[in-house]
C-alpha cells in the first residue's frame, strides 16, 4: 500500500510543479502544448519502441488488448444507445459524445499513469493500435457523412494514420522483438534515456494545462456530458475488469487492464469536435473532468488491487 501511495504522490507532485511553473509565469503560455508535441514525436515513441523491443511478443497478443478493446467498444455502444433513446441526441452531437465515452488519452497521459504505477507501458500498445487504425477512421467517416464533408475514404484515412510516430514505434518494436534483432548500444542507450524522460515531461505538461482551467456549470443541457463522463470513468474500467477476468487475467495483469479502462478522454476529441463544429463545449469539459477524475479512479483501482 505504501508503494501505491508513493507512486501517486510522485504523479501529483510533478503535476503540482508544472502547475506552479505556469502559475508563476516562469514559462510562456502554451508551453504545455510544446511539451506534449515534444513527447508525441520523441520521448513516447522511444518509450514504446524500447519497451516492446525488449518484451515477449506473445504478451502483446494476450487478453489485455482484447479486454480493453471490448471495454472501448462497449462504452461507445452503451453511450450511443442511452443518448439516442433517453437524451434524444442526434447527428454529430451523438457521435462526439460517443468519442468522449470511448476514445481515451492513451498516447500521452494514459501511458504516463500506467508507467508511473506499474512500470510497464506494454499493455497499452494493443488498444493504442485499435484507436489509431480502427476507431479514428470509422468515426471520421461517420462525421464526414453526417456533416456532408467530402470524405477522403476509409482506406485513405487509415493510410494517413500510418504516419503516426507512435504507430511506427510500436510496429518497429514488435518487429525487433519478433525477429529477435539485436539493437546496438549506440542506438539503444540514447533511446532509453529519452524514454526515461517521457513520464516527467507529460506530468509537467499536465500540471501546466490545469492553470486557468475551469470546471463547467452543470444543468439540464449537461446530461450528454455527464453520461459521457460516467461511461468513461465508471463503465470503462468496470467493463475492462469484467472482460479481463472472464478472459483469465488475474493479479497485476487484471489491474493494468482496469487502469487502462479508466484512462481519460483524449485531447484529440476536442480537436475533432472543433473540426466538425459540433459538441465543442462538451468535448472540452469532458477532457478536463475525466483527466482529473481518472486519477482518482485509478487510485481507487490500485488500492483495491493491493488489498484483495
């Protein structure tokens, strides 16, 4: 239990430093975006590559990925069914709400949380691939049809996603592990140093982003937002845990599955909402609330896992 609390204190302390740095105006506004871009193109690909290259490839295709894919699809379908029938949501508002419920910030903050608690980002790789290669093209196609925008086609969308540096790093790491290719120390040493910087940079950026953030006012019009948050922070980890348990996962593997299921809504959902000019406020508020809320849910998951 002491180690769990220490890990969470490390997360909170680094985020607090980031917040204070922004609060005291030591860095210019927008520095959090600069840091997240730095992570996306450098430290996070280095982390995913080095971890997967030194892992057992069989673990990549285990129950972890399947359980979290079931959770992601399940939360999206449940949100869509409830929002359409009970809240009478329609069109792009319904689609953006489904993204809030099932599309997670696994590429940045999620991996940082997972590494800080378990020390291993490998369980996040399968759902990362699923989101990039399946969810994004499908949701883009749906939104294009709903808004009447000229779509670039499903396969072209998938091909454009292949330029994602995280995807390239995951595939490269898997190939190295599968083919048992030795990595020269001249390459592995700098990559490992970069990988080690990933979690602190992300947590600092997270803390900076909280400067000036405001919680929304809740009212009747907030029902889709609240449903999306409930699906993300409650149903997500519950479905992931249930699916993982039924598939045979136990112990730390099951805890990792539940933690991934509790990851917050991805920042990209806000970007997509802007692109299609629908659900912008809901997406923005969901990102803020689930980012803070997920930390509490993940703490609860780890405490329960340590006590049972």
